[in-house]
């Protein structure tokens, strides 16, 4: 996820990336943000939260709430 994010951002800096992951560590989330992801959500999140994350990232806003809250 992180390496692909870096590559995609190099190819298209305006791409909006939301990472859907099984990792719930702050360290991995920080790496995703530094790589250029606009959002990061755990695979076990509710569908309503996933929808909100997608809408947020599509609006060029950051979505890292579920991991930070936990």
C-alpha cells in the first residue's frame, strides 16, 4: 500500500488515495500520510464510515479518524 501510494503520487500528484487496510498501527498510518494518502481506514470499519471516508477523500480532505480515535 505505501509503496504503491508513492508510485501513484509520482505518476499523478493530484490522485486521491484512500488506504483500506488491516493494519491499525499509528506508525503505518503515519507512513501512509507521508506517502501522500489522503485517507486511511481499517477493513473492519462499518460501511457508513467507509462511505464517509470515500466522500471525504473525494473532497480533497483528510480522513484518518478511526485509527486516531482508537
